[in-house]
C-alpha cells in the first residue's frame, strides 16, 4: 500500500490517538489524586510530603476491587445493544465513538471539582468518576466502535494489518499519555493536567466529525433493537458454520478476555508495584510505561506486518508465537529484583499486541460482513466483563503479597497466557484437519 493511499485511508486513527492519550493522562492523574487523598484526607499536601505508602496503597487497591463494577458493568448492557443498533441503522459506527469522548469531557470536569473539594473521600471520588465513564460507554465502547468501523471498510486480506495498526496505536497512545501525565502533574498540578486532557478530547471530537464517514451504501434497516435483536446477536455466535468456524469463533471469545485480563490486570497495579519495589515516582513510571508500550507498538506493527504479509503465516500461528513470548516475559518479571530487569523482560514480549489483533482478525474472517457489528458487539461485551474479574483479582493479589513478593501478580498473567497458548494450538490443529479434509475431497 503506497504512502498516499495510506493517507487516504486515515479515518479513526487520529481520533483514537487523541482519546487514548487523554484517557491515560487522566487515569494516572486520578490515581495519584486518590493516593494523595488517602495520605492527606483534609487538605492537599505540599509536593514531597512524607506519606505512609503501604497504608495509601491498601486504600486505593481496595477501591480498585469494586470500582470496575460501576465503570464496566454498565457498558456491558450498552454494548449488547450497540452492535445490533448500528447494524440495523445503516452501520452507524460514529456515535459509538463520539459518546465516550463526550462522557470523558464530563468526567474531567467532575475530577477537577474533586481536587477543589479535597475533603471528598477517595471512595466518593472514585465512585462518581467510574459511574460517569460507565454511563457513556468508556474505552470499551470506543474500541468496539473503532474496530467495527475498520472491519466494515477494509478488504479481508488487509484487515489483519489495519487492525494491527489500531491495536498498535492503542498501545503507543497510552504510554505517551502516561509519560505526559507524570510530567504535567508534577510540574503544573492537577488543574493544568485535566485542562490538557480536555483540549485533547475536544480535538478528538473534531477529528471524528471531520474524518469519519459513512462508507456503507446500505440503507438503514427497519429493525427494533430490543430483546429480539439481542437474542439474534448471541445467535450469531452459536450458529452453524462451514468447517470448524463456529468452534474457532467460540475459542477466540475465550482468547479475548484472557489477553485483556493480562493487560488490564497488570497495568491496574503496575504503578503501585514500581512505587513500592523500586521507589519510582510519576515521571519515572511515565517513562517506563512509554518504553514498555513502545516496544509493544513497534513489535506488534512490525511482527504482524512481516509475519502476516511477508511470510504469510496464519493468524493462529502468529498468536501462538506471541503467546509464547508473553509467558517468558511474565515469568521473568515475577522474580525481578533490579530496575534494569524491568527493562529487559518486556523486550521478550514484543508481539504482545499481536494476540489481540489476530484474535479479532480470525473472528472477522469467520463471519459475514452483515454480522460484523453483532459479532464485535459480543466481543465488546466479553471485553467489558474483563475488568469486573481481573481488577479485583490482580489488586487483591497485589494487596496481599506486595510486602513479601511484590511481583506475584505476574503469575496470574502466566496462567492466563498458558491457556491462550493451548487455544491457539487447538485452532492450528483444527485448521490442519480442515485442510486435510478439503484435500481428500478434491482428490
């Protein structure tokens, strides 16, 4: 694909980068706000004021065990109907990305207010922040809309690469936001930080309104989006298909939460881990996060591009290779004792994002084009449920072990990745059986 053609195909990418950078800045700033409120409940402490780190982390990790119930359970219901609704109304994907940005803007005003009203407890601050994001879909709804939009407007042979670009941009945007967030918060304070987030979200909103077009020539379908459409959405998953397509789709529905569980779970406690284990601050964490995710960004983009387009490896083989490297990296991180080891082990996990990319690509190639919205709705629903399980799991594990074995939470990722590895192996075997059956029939 020539550079000029790539530019013509730019659509959700600028919007996605701006939104995820802003979200990462806001999340890091919000986490530090909760820590500071736990350290000093009555007034904003001067920078560098001593704090009981263990006590503060126990407060915030306890909050993280219940806040996903508000932030992510609501999008589950939302996403369930969103796929059927967008399919039934001429593949309208733009509202699925606009609404979360609008919700993020409202949330930013609330968090800034909680800085002014310092006596609002960490629990109250986290509760309403989670509710506001949940009611407007959050990142779950946005990523669902972006993936479905790309799948709608990309030829099957290019879809894996385009989805890899989207995945890579998500991976690189978050660490950029973390790096900026650490510097902004320490240098300029909370108000400037949240205003920067506001500006980025407004730019994301503008770019979406300009760049996102309705490419579908189909007329809106006169369908309801109630319970009958909801049932049809789930029937799309279990319907009979040729070969082993149905089995493979069901297996990918397991891969999606396992991959997301590792990513979301690790990053929900990684900042606390690095603060406690190596005494890193916000800026240090931002730099490290940028380094780690940059590896994943380039690793995903290059590996999927090379393995898929040059060597023509199948999606499931790429997934198997990526999962193997993920297990090795997680095992190394579990027993890291020195800061340099935290920079070494992520280099083993260059292809981490490929798992997400090939999983969605396999699903999109196994369904009809008119089923993409419904299928991605199901994937979005499953992804929405992930934080409800992994946030409490990782945060509770970390809270119970961080004073003795801070890296123990990485073992959860090892377990999840091992199951994913087995699933990709099963898919490879099923594909081989199907190829052998076709070859026998032809002969």
